[in-house]
C-alpha cells in the first residue's frame, strides 16, 4: 500500500502543468487534527454552526417542495440573474456600484481564481502576490505554471514602495506582469488589512505600470465598518472576487467575480466549459436566504463570535508565548500570523506540536519560493475560546522546548520541498 502511494505509474503521461500540483508534506498531519484531543489552530473553516440551522433547513425544504422544478434544474452559465442583483447589494456595502450584468457566479471564490488564471496566464507569466499569500491561490497559480513573484506586506498590508520597486525591476528585465493578486482586508494568512491610503497608492502604481489587480475579498464584512473596496475606485483595472463562504456557509460553494465587461464575457465562456453552470440549488438557497432571512444581523453575530475568539487568541499569546515570538493583531477575519524566534523552524516543529495535541499551518505553504520557515498561521475561527486558550498554552510549551533544543544543539532544521503545496481540505 505504502509503495503504491509513493510511486505513480502515470507520471510520464501527465501534462507538464500537473508537476506544479504538489501535495503538502503536512497533509498527513491533518488526517489526525480532527481527533477531539487535538486543538486545531490550523483549519480555516468558518463556524457554520452559528447559523440558525433549523430555520435554514426549513427554508431549503420549502424551496425544493415549492419550486423544485426550477431549483433542481440546470441554470445559466453566468449564474442566476436575481442572485446577481442581490450580490450587487452586498458589494454596495463596500462602496462598489456595479451592474448585475458584470457579475459571474462561481463555485466559491476558488473557482473564480481558477477561471481568472485560466484566461490570463500562459506558462511562465508573472503574477505578483503578497508575501505571504493565500495557499489556495498559490496552488491555482502553480497549476497554470505561473511565475509568482512575492511583494512583502507589513501590519498595513502590501507595501507600496516594495510594489513599485518590484514592478520597476521586472520592467527592466523585460518581464510583463499579468496581474497583482491581493487579499486587502483581513488577509489570509497574515490577518492584516491594507490601509485606505495604501489602497489609493497601489491603484496608482498599478495604473502607471498598466497592471490588473485581482482583489480577493472573502472576509471584508467580518468586522467593523467595511473598508472601501479597491474595485470601487477603479472598475476597469480591478477584478473583484467575493464569496458567501464566510458570511453564510462555505458548503454552499457560492462565490462570484465582478469584472470589466469584456473580461466578464470570457469568464462566462471559461465557466461554461468548466461546470456548465454553478449549482442552481445552492444559488437559489443563497437567494432565498438573502431575500427572507435577517442576513445583516447574522453577519453581526458572526463578527461577534469571531471577535471573541480573536481576543481569546491574542490574550493567550500575550500571556503564554515565550519572548522572541511576534505576531499580527488582526482587526477582523480568521487568522493570526506568528513569527518564531531566530533558529526555529515551524515545519520541523509541526509533528512535535501534534504530539503535544495542537496543530497549526507552517508558514512555508504560503510562499511560492520556500520562505516562511519561521512563520506559522494560527486560526481562531473554529475552536471555542477555551479551546483556543488551551491550544496556545500547548503551543507555547512546544516553542519553549524548541528554544531549549536550539540553545543546546543549535537549530532544528528541515528540508523544504520545491513547488507550492496543495492545502488539503482543512487548511483553506
Ligand atoms: N480567497 C481567500 C483569501 C480565501 O481565504 C478563501 C478560502 N478560505 C478563498 C478565496 C476561497 O473561498 P471559497 O471558494 O469558499 O469562496
């Protein structure tokens, strides 16, 4: 069995693009993180149990009983027209004025990422992405053989001066950048938010260099007053990705892309060949939910729930973590990005953390170039606050042990595989 898992008799038949599809070394570890004794600070799954599941269940039951012939049928490749209207109302909360004509409903924002990469990227084309960046996007970019060039971020999000420098350098090298991929609000994995001033600067820099921007914003409504989307200020340059995964439920797999008119037409053709149409069942469930349920109130409930969990994590980090560790302080979203003291390696440490019954995602998965050994992503979206505190307590113990090991033997060390790691179902 072991032998079968390692050798792939089909290797010489795969397309070249399959070489970029590399399973994560830590995937095996995730098989165990669902065990109840392990506190998982690794998963990015939203806490869907906070929905009024009985009411949603009745709503879906009534939908099928009353309009089953429509709900259970194929739909249009672009997505349900009325749902696209509702999506425009949701985006208006972030200052976006858009026509439902320019929205394409997708199977989560993940499919939008796939379709965009498919229509824009030839092998070797350059994509700029934050360092660190969303692991699922990096996987998609790798599967289309893009060359990802990272641009650093800090507590205020992507750094405009670094973006300018990178674009100037690539221009000098004669390399054209196809687009900048950014998660400006409550970034995955860093938890940071791009400031309003930087949003304008980045729009300006990208206009000067004539670079498109992919603004991926699944977390934007998950705290405070929503930030103004970059798309609101440059509809021709910014392609905007949204999702109901975090505001309603990830299992419905309903996301969308808002694109300039011509790009939208290409996306619909690409979507049609990928899936014919997104699930009508899921779309009409979302439409009905938005039409009949107090969805704004429910988002507020989610915000409060995640805020309490974030505070539990930040407080536990503050009181438990040994000196030398630093971390981000997210204003919303799901994630804290932690940097270990010099000489520690989050990947080498992962199995030892699992042995101590706590899991996290090592930083290397969030870079296309193998960096991130000292970093890790800690998510607070799923475990209850007392479990988060316990998880951080265990993690702090592991880090303390690693520091002692480092001081005795001079560094943990581990090899980093080439290629972008596929996240596995629990990581997103
Ligand atoms: N973009 C980002 C930044 C994400 O974090 C995720 C999922 N966690 C996605 C896109 C994909 O989400 P979905 O396909 O569920 O909409």
